[in-house]
C-alpha cells in the first residue's frame, strides 16, 4: 500500500529533478528514473530495478518530460 510518506517522498524526488527553462519546468528522465529506483529499492527488497528501468525506457530514446500541472499533497 502506498502511504502518505511514499507520496511525499516521490513528490520530493520530482521536485529535485525539475529544472526550469524558458518553456517551464522539465524533468530530467535519466536522473528521475534513477532516483525512483533508489527509493523503491530502499522500500522493497523484491523491487527489480532492471525491470523498472526497462518499463521506463522508450526504445532507449532519451527525452525530457514537461510538467504542466502542479500536484498538491
């Protein structure tokens, strides 16, 4: 079960990986995914980082995600 603590930590990871530019904030995918892997690995010994990394990949194409909406917790 995902708890408030999990949502708060994930929000912190998103904030720490957001970089501003003239078009607004973006997420740096490589760093964002690695930070999530680090967190999920700490929380679940059965977590498989390779499966997660593969699930997050887009044919090995690197890109940035644009953040259009703020999420409040």
